[in-house]
């Protein structure tokens, strides 16, 4: 009897607008971590339905790539599948009953990685993310066995944060640094280097933002 009632309640809810709501579909922003042989790779999915067609993109900040288009996206009831090209990967999974997680298998090469994505209220901003900034701006040279004789990542990781920041601001890497904001340079230095926290040098000795001219204050004391 209870089952019957519950079934009816579900039908009734589904007949109302709630069924078309966010939580019942894969539409939205999803956050997951692929665990592969000691490495972690963050993945953010952006899924939307536009004029009845489901589509999406993927952010892979730890490989320095954002907005990778998803191919062959298919959603049927609680199931979702899609593919990614270069490097080829395929995901197949399903939404939880509450619609807040998406669990399935991520296939890449010979690996099958079980992954759970959780729904995010808003998309993360990777513009100040150290690992993303390094992969997107530095790793094309700073990789093991690189032909341009750039220090390997392990060598950079042995440097002080302040030395890395110095290289980006007025040292050998200032050309690469010039393409970034001071916050981004500090984010890379903090991610890569060791010990003390690097500060963007623009902030050193600068007046706090929004400080009014001293002489304009109305009260004077002699
Ligand atoms: C186009 C290739 C290239 C890119 C891109 C690049 N680097 Fe370099 N980097 C090099 C090379 C080559 C050296 C070695 C230069 C030398 O010793 O004369 C180097 C040296 C360095 C050093 C050591 C500097 C020193 O004073 O010894 C740091 C730190 C560094 N890079 C950080 C970065 C960071 C952080 C980025 C990304 C924002 C970056 N690099 C982007 C090629 C590159």
C-alpha cells in the first residue's frame, strides 16, 4: 500500500514542473576527480540542454585545458554518456536518486576509472589556479626531457617561491610572466615553489585600495 502511495506521489510530482527542474537532469556544473596511478586529475563538466539537444564542455585544469567540447552526448532518464576527443576518453554513468551526484566509469586508453561527480552551484574559476596556470603557460617547456633546456618541474619545485616569482617579474622568465596578472604570477609561484608565501610585488608598499586622500578628511587636530 505504502509503495502504491509513494508511486502515486512520484507520478504527481513528475507531472508538475519539478520534473523538468535542474536536479532531475544532468544539466548543470559537475565536479569530479580522476584517480589514476597516484595522480589526481580534476574534471569539471558543464552540461546544458539547448533547444532539446544536450551538449557540454569539460574543464581539465590539471592538463591546462578548459572548455573542451564533449562529443556524442546522450542522456536518457538518469543515464548520461559522452566522449572526449584528443586524448580519447568516454564516460558512461547515471544520476543518483536525488540528482546531486553522477557516478560512472571513465574510459581512457586501457584504464577504466570509477568516478563520482558532484553537482556544483556555480562553475569554478580557474584563472587564479596555480596548477592550471602552470600547465597552460609553462609546462610546454618545463617538462621532463624538454629540448629547450628549461628546468624540469622537480627543479622548479626545489626553488623558493620568491625566486620563481622574481624570475617571472624581472628575471629570465619575465616574458612569460608579462602575459599574466600579478595575482596569477603569485599563484604559480605559490603552487610550484617551496616555503614562504609569495606576494604579488605590486601590492608591496601600495596604499590599501579605496583609501581616501588624507587631506580630504574633515577633522584636523593640532
Ligand atoms: C618557451 C619555453 C618556456 C616557457 C613557456 C616558460 N619557460 Fe621558464 N624557462 C625556460 C628556459 C629555457 C629556462 C632556462 C633559462 C636559462 O637558464 O637561461 C627557464 C627557466 C625558468 C626558471 C629558472 C629561472 C632562473 O633564474 O634560473 C623559472 C623559475 C621558470 N623558468 C619558470 C617558468 C614559469 C613559472 C613559466 C610559466 C609562467 C615559464 N617558466 C614558462 C623556458 C620556458
